[in-house]
């Protein structure tokens, strides 16, 4: 589970400060206020694992495509340094084997760590200046500081181990030929392995999702999730069916019924070879079963959210952009109940970026009702100073009965202002009618 994130000079964030994350965290705010950038930082680090880049800014096939260092660095200031950080708790304590002397090994169990990296630009490309791993307590603690191009001093628990070359912003050190020592340095790979293992539990669903299809072909593959745009929904459902992953389809059917999006849900094969599958939905008990293409658009866009919540392993982390997009306000409210359920019953951590007032209000209600603890929910409001182009973040202060003490002005638009304006316009119209009648 992520405990906090922070960034400096990342897009519109000059300095985000330490942003504490709860099991269920929601970021709200206007368009272009910086909400998405908070999530993109994590996606940027995750996709770097699959690349051979120091920091992989992405392409058309990656989780996020941020262009280049020049486009990411705040105000396009090439001399500024980019700093990214996150803290986390591990699902289970993990051993780290440390060797500082020949033949002497020390195994330390850690249950979390904080990672920080600082990068600058070299001919427009990112260059690592520093990275560090810090675990709770005194050990282990590893720092790498640059002294040349991709080379620097490595310090472990206060011991300077000499020069090491790095390949990415999070380490994977491979030793240069310069230092001569008999120390066993294989343990150094364990720190970067921690980083990689942690991000393997992070899943992402983008706000723009795939168009529904009448049927999909399944060749027996087992995707890790539903795809960043939800295009692997059918493969995920069939994989769960084959692997007997709990009550996956029953949960989905139950929520569709509860939200009044469907009376029944089925996934069946068609065609001669039995590899073509289609989802069919009954809107009510009397209606015919139709494909997603023939249903309302909102259901096809919401189904990936619902499937993902029950497909990923327990204890996973989800990043959901606009999970309630194209949904009726009542269903947006019920989305909050879905997220509360998977957080409490499946141990998921869910980070949501949303514009939905209905989602927020339902979260407030559930806090007031005691259905979810206040400390299990973190809510933030993002804003951007248009004059300076700098984003800022305001934690929403939610009391034990669900009230937000520091409700930002025009949080979801000027609803009260519109109501007063309607009343004034109605009064003026009645007055004109009365004067005309006289």
C-alpha cells in the first residue's frame, strides 16, 4: 500500500509536499488542475520497469505518454531538477540480505520503504543525480549519489562501498571495474527488486475506455488486468472463470442489479470453434438479452471498473481515472459503495481521480453512518494558479460525521449562485408580467 507520494518540478507541480494516501483516496478539482499528474508520477515509475530507459516517459503503447524531460519538467526549465518520491507498506515483510564484509551476511526483515530519486537533464535526456531507499528503523538504508555520467558513490547503512554504475532512476546497480573488493554485492539487486515487486501490484484504468464490441475472441490468455482502457474485460472474466477465482461473476451480477444497470449478466461462447465470446445483458426480467453494444454507453464504460475491482489479487492497488464517467448520478453515488466494499473486504487500495459530486457526497454519508472509518478515506482538492501555472493541493478536513470543514469555494461549480440567480430571474419575470397586465 502506498503511504505517501511527493514530487518537485513535475509538470504543474513545483512542489506537491508530502501527499498522504489512505486506503481510499480521492482527488477532485477542475480540469487541468493537476489531478492527473499526481497519478502519472506513479505510472511513470511503473512503466520505467519494463523499459531500458533511465526514466521512460512513454509512447503510444505505454501506460502514460509524457513526451520528454523537457515537457515534464516544471515550466520547461531545463536546469531544474526533477524529484519523485513515494512511501509504501509491503503486503508481507520481506528479507533483505546485507553483506558488508567477506563471508558475513545479515538478513533484515522490512515491511515497507521510502524511495526517492532526483534527476536532471543532459542533452535533453534524464540523468540520475541520486536515488535512495530508506526502510523503517535504522537499516537498511541505501543512497547512490552521482559523481559522473551514470556513476557515483554507493552508501549502505553509512558504509561507502565505492563506485557503482546505475541503469535506471531506481537503481539496478552494476559495478564498474574501478573498485577492488571481495564484498558480495549481489544483495544490491534486492533493493531494485523491492521496487519492481511493489509496482507489480499497481493496476491502472484510464478515463477513456475502449468502445464495446459485440463479441471478443479468447485464445486462453490470462491478462494481468482488464487493460488500461478496459479492452481485456472478456479475457479477464474468462480467465477468472478458468482459475476459479472466487465469486467473480456473481459479484459483478450483484452490483449491476443493485445499481439497476442490469437484471442479469451472462458471458457465453459462440461460433464453431467455441472461442468467440459475448457479454449479454437483460435490462429487466422480461426484456431480451442484448450485447453491450445495444445497451447504454455508460454500462460499457463502467464494466471495466467493476471487473477490475474483483479480478486483481487481494491487497492490490488501483488507480482509477473518472470511474463514474457516463454514469447516471444515482449510480455515481453507488460507485462509492462499491469502492468501500473492495477496500474493506478485498484489502485493495484505490486512488480515484474524479469530478463527481455524487461520489463525494456518498463517501461523506458513509463516514457519517460509520460504514467506513474516517481515517480510511483521504480526500483532496486540486487547484491551479492560472497566472503562474502552479498546482496546489488542499486536504479536505472531514469530521467524524462526514462534514467537510474547509469546503472550497465553487468546489463543484456555483450551484447556490445558480439557484439564487434562478429565483431573481423568476421574480423579475413575474414582476414584468404583473406590470404588463396592468
